[in-house]
């Protein structure tokens, strides 16, 4: 499978749907991780997108992450059969959301260490976006 280069379009698109879209976003050759948007001809400034505008935004992210992590901890402590906990999709979705909050907060705190990529987003930012997509798909499936 050959990856598209900058300026090329991937015409082999899957049909719309939750899992088809998730697989396309997970693909290393997908255009989801492009830094350059071919439609609007804009370049995404990755470090600036994670840099907090003011400290209250980071505090808000930390509070939301604390609520999510607290919910997960409460579910683990209060559950009778802990060994059977991940048999439910709800807890998988919650686990991915906790992981996303931790990665998102670390990206906001370490925004100055993020290097602007040339074509594709790589490293910690790519993992954060993958976990975000996974947590959103898991939440949709768990809610259905």
C-alpha cells in the first residue's frame, strides 16, 4: 500500500460509518494526519493548537481529567466483580477517555516541546489524536 504524498488525494475512500471512519483515521496513509489541508490550502500550526491561551484553560483540562479519572477510580473501587469489569464496553470507553485526558494535558503543558511537522503529525500528538478517535468511537458504541 502506497501512502499519498502532499498534494495527492486518496480516492480509495471507504463508505461512511463509525468503524470505517475509525479505521481510516488509524491508517498511517490516511489524510487525517496531514498538516496541510488541501481544500483550504492552510497549514495547521500543531504547537500553537496545543499551547494554552491562558492558565485557566489548562486548569479546566485538569479538572475535566480529574473528574474522568475520579469516575474510573470510583467504578473500580465500588465494583463487586473487578475481574469482570472490562467485559462492559462502557468501561473500555471510560479507560480510553482517561488516557486521552492524560495525553491532552501533557500536550498542553509540554506544548513548547512539540516540533512543527512538515507533512504528517507524528509522535505524542499522533497518539493523542488516535486515542481521541478511539475514545469517541468507543463512547458512541457504548451509548448505542
